[in-house]
C-alpha cells in the first residue's frame, strides 16, 4: 500500500497511461479524482468503486482545473498527489507545414494545462504541508524527433516547468518530477484501438534499444514511484521511460 490514505488527482484518466495510473494508485491505497474531457472518466471511476470519483475537465480551462482540485479537497480534505498527464500529439509534420491553430491547441493542453494544474494544485498542497506533483512530459522533450517540433516544444516546456517549480517549492514539502515516455502503446497509436496489447511482431518506430513498445502500466509504475514516499529525496527529475531511446 505505497499510497495508503493519499489523495490524488490524475488528468487524462479516461484511457491509456492516466487510466493505468488511476488503477494502480487505487490498488496502492489512494483515493483518486479521475479527470478527463473524453467522458470515459466516468467508467474508469465507476470500475474503481468508492475510492474514485470522476470529473469532466478541460485542463486548458482555468475554472475546470480549479473545480478539479476543489473536488479532491472538498471530498477528502486535501491533495497529496497531482499527476498532470492529459495531453495529445496532434499532426506530425515539418514545422513550416504546421498551422498556428495546431500550435495553439497542442500548447493549450500539453503545456498550459500542466501550468494550470500545477498552479492550483500547489495552492492546495501549501495549505496542508506539501505533496508530490508528477508531470507527463516526453522523450521528445529531451531530444529532437523529426516532425515533432510543435509537440516537442510543449513537452520541453513541461520539463522546464518541472525543474523550475521543483526549486521554487523544495523547502515547502512539494516535490515536482516528470516522467518522459518514449514510444508507448496507448490510444495515440492507431493499432492499439483494435489490439489492447502490442502483437508479438509489433516493433516501435525509430531506434529503441529494447526493441519493443512501452506499456501504459510501465509508465504508471514510474508515476507511482514519484507519487510515493519512496522518492522522498527526489525533485526536479525528468525520468526517461523509453526503452533506452534517449540514451542511444
């Protein structure tokens, strides 16, 4: 029970990594606000019983984010863990072919959404003596990927938000870390819609030293480590969970 009695908010909890985080956190003793804008958050929360509640949230909307944080505080008295996981990839193409609208949409969710979650999550955590924030960045925030300039810029921004905020609150009991997924078999991969797990012959694009896709539960396990007291002396870290891609 590595999260016994802890109160967590997880964005993007309707599917993929966020859903796995919610399931694993509840298994480890947490009570969880499952936040998403897809509508699937309701089914996820229902499957987890009394330990979870669903909130329909657009993470780029200030009032939605405030309501999300307030739900945890009003229902269970505090906020201990915040996983800013919601995000999407958008079209992958050379920079000059990207539209301004695409840039705004990707950054609104992937970067502004993390900022808003951190802002209001930190306010709640300061009232009760601290907590742990886990941001979902990306390996593309650490190294360059062809055709990922707009998405990579947003995820690079998440890593810098993580590092700088970690310094801001290091003496106030709030730890801020990031996980950096590589090629992960979630809903962003079209084939995963019909195949919940990678087929034996499925190989990820690009040079991944482990030569396989990452699984949502493997990213959720990394988030669990940062959420738990096992990482109590770690803050400001950006952990690649990418099969060795960044190291190659």
